[in-house]
């Protein structure tokens, strides 16, 4: 047997004395990292520090807050369901089929991500407004009005949040081994049965992650909502809108509303993360 | 192809790919196990995918039990899920989110069997595979050998007319492989449809199949039963697989003239184009020119020495390129080293000739 002519590997080297695994973290990386972290955390800390804790329980019982919170949770959840209903099939189409213009479709899907939400709201008005392209027909044929209604809030949130879901699910589908789908087909499964029995369960964690992102984006939606649905307490005034309104009149109320929104979203995301996002 | 019975599978598989084409004819009888043997890139997997319906043919046809599954000329194509074909994939592809039982019940369920009945059938299959205790387990909790049997049960549970196995033992370690091979042999011979095994392992092919089809570069180079193929290889690939030195030449009586000018004396008197073959163990090495019984002798240069089982395999160059197997004791006695000149000899009685 001849010796391998590379210097590594074959010749056993004596174990090096154990010391710190790596040398010091370079300051040029550490310093910006710490500043970045502070930049993200400080505003949240400021919110907590400036919270009027003494009057908190009294403010929490104000009816307007619970109404806005309830509406926010309700519309964000409905918007997420809407996004899943249409977004998962769209992601499947992008990941699993080949059709002319697929690249263009994928680019179009991401447009709401880069579009300023207010512009999105204007665009929604032009299409779904009472004199819009589809809106006028909806009103004439069914008497349905979308703008300035709770349904309009859901629509605005879904418009802004759906790309998050589609992109996350498409990524999960591309990462999943398509040969499982071939195996299902050889066992007699149609494409639909393969999708429901094999593909969906395999990418369920990816769909859950996408839904959580989508929900969080919908919960925080402001620009498209206020443009398309307006700011009517109890009907279209979600938490971000309430925060903005309170800011003009009562700073303390704005802080409390912000704190509640923060607490609720962090709690729900943390709970979902443990339940769904953790790998099996 | 055989005298056993009429073929249930009649295929002429023609698939054109960039820089590669597959063109093989394949016939398998009911209950017959055929192995498609070939090196990597020979087109084995393409053939399997075409039969399963995962890749359409470019030309030719596939007929199974009287039904045409694919025939481009007549614009006929039966999609994967409608074919009476079962596939055992190389890495099994058991659905990770389903229990062992539900994996096996998946096929019957999709083909319309009611749930309770499908699960009963699946349980019966697991019982047959000796896996009754593992019904509730997830695939990741199974060993390689168990997963292989579940994959086989899953494919057989749909009662396929044609069972396809893609490198069924390649994912297993050496020890599991021997046990699983014996068991697989039993199950394949219980299967009354046609079976095709795709493999690059000659041992798997010979142990599991009744009939071997050897393909190289998308074409059939030889087919027959294991005994014929091991005794009379017709390409260098098969000769290497079965461990023979193989030469092609023109025979006059018992003398075969090889292209390089060398002549081999063989045991059979033949005329015309022939193959001549001898096993490496029949070659003896000598420091000086041997004489005695009628034999082939030539002066060779040692180009390589490797371990081969208990012996050493010596690669020889010279008028012919050949391999010789000798004992370590003999090698030590001869003091062999690469580059050394040596005399090689093979008895004529150990050199077989057969028509090309």
C-alpha cells in the first residue's frame, strides 16, 4: 500500500491540547451585531418602560380596546384562512407544474411585498370599490359592497399577507421530495389524492410556518386597511388603526394599545411555534 | 423468450434523451422474474420509469396482460395511477407521516377498497412479511431490512400484474443484504405476476432472477439464464462481473487468432468468430518459460497486484491483457512486483471457446 500523497488524513496526528474552540470574536463583527440587536430591542423596551402601569387595568377595561382587539384577531385569522385556501394551490402550481409564463406569475405574486400598502389599498379600491372593475358588478348583481366593511378589512389584509404564505409554501414544496408523489402515483393515487394524502402532510410544517408569517403580517396591516376599509370603530378599526388614532389624542392610550398588540402577537406566535414549527 | 408460457409483458422500450437513447425489447412471462443488469448509466432506471409510466416512451410499445399501456405511434398512454404495476423504489420512499400499516393500505385504498378491508389486507401482508408487530410504527422507526419488506408489501398489496424493483438491496448493509435477499427471493417467487428487477449487482441478479437481461448504453448486449451468462460472457462488462478473462478472435480448429497476433489454444474446435474465456485462477505464473502439457504461454508484464478474496489478483499486460489469481505463498515465492517481467501459462483445457 502506498502512502496517500496528501498531507492530511492518513497520518495520525497527536491530539492538540484542548483550549477555547476558536479565537476571540472580531470586534468588527461583534460591535455592529450588538448595535443591531439594540436597535431592534430598544423601541420595545421603551414601550414597556413608558407604559402607565398604574392605570393599566382601568384602561384595559375600556370597551373600545377589546372591540378593536377582537376585530384584529378575527380579521387576521379570516385573512389567513383566505390566503391558505387560495395560496396553497397557487404555491403548488408554481412548485409542481410547468406552464408558460410561470416566472412572470411568480414575480407577480411577490408584487404586494414591494408595493407600499397604501398603494395596495388604492388599487383594491379601483378594483373592488363600488365603482371599481369588479366591485360595480358585485354591487349591481348581488348588492355586495366591500370597501369600508369588515369584509374589506379581511380583503386588504389578505392582499398584503398572501405573498408571505405563497413564498413559504412554495419553498416547502420545492424542498419536499417529489419522488414520494411518484410513489403515491404508482400505488394508484390520482394527482388530487396525492396532493391531499401525501404532499399536504409532508409540507404541513412549511404551511404552518407560512400561515404564521401571513397571520402576523395581517395582524399588523395598516396602510391598505385604512385606505380600502377606512377607520370605523367596531367595523373596520383594527388595533394598528386604533393605535394611530389614539396617538393623535391620547399618547397613554396609544402605548397601552401597542403593548396589547405586542403581547398578543408574541404570545400567539410563541405558542404556535412550539406546537407547529418545531421539527418532529 | 422462454418455453414456460406466453409473455404477460411485451415491451419495446424506446426513449430518446439528450445524448442517450434506450432501445430494448423485453418480454416477461407470468410468474417469471427477470433482472435488468447493467452498469450505471446503461438506462436501467429509464426502462423502469417507462414501464411504471413515470416517463413516456418516445417510440415502441408496452403491453401488459393484453392492455396497451404506452404506444406513441397510436397515441396511447395509460397514466401511472391507472397501470396495474407495483414499484419498490431504491430507497423505498415509505410515506414518513403514515404508519407501516397505512403505508401498505395506501394502494388498496386509492384503488377503491373500503378502509376496513384495506387495513385488513395490509395487516395480512405485514403478517406474511413477518412484520405484524410493526404495524403501528412509523417508517423512521424501522431498520433498513424491515423498511425494504414494508416497501415490498406496499407494492404487492395492489396485486400488480407487473412488479418493478429498483436496486432492491442496494440500500442495505452487507449482513442484512444476505438475509433480505433470501427472503426477497421467496416472496418474488410467490408473486404470480411478472417481476422485473433493475440492478447493477450481478449477485442480486443471479440469485433473484430466472432470466437475466444485460444492457449497456441503452442496448441489450446479452440475455439468458445465470449459468449461460456466467459461463459464456459476451462483453467485457459481463466478463468482469463474473470474473473471467475474455477475448474475441477468429477460430480455426482449436486455435483462436486474436487481433493482436497472439493465438490461444482452446479445448473446443470451432470455426469463425468466437469468444475465448478462461478464469484468472487458471493462469499460472513462472519465472522462466514453462513447458510440458499443451498450454498457452506468453511473456507478460505485471501492471498491478491487488488482494482478491484469499488470493492475490495480478494484472498482466503483454500480447494479451489478462488477470491471474495466485496464492500469497506463490506470490512470495515468485517475489512479484509491478513492472516485473514474468511468464504466464493457461492450459488449453481451461480455455473455453464459444461462437460469437
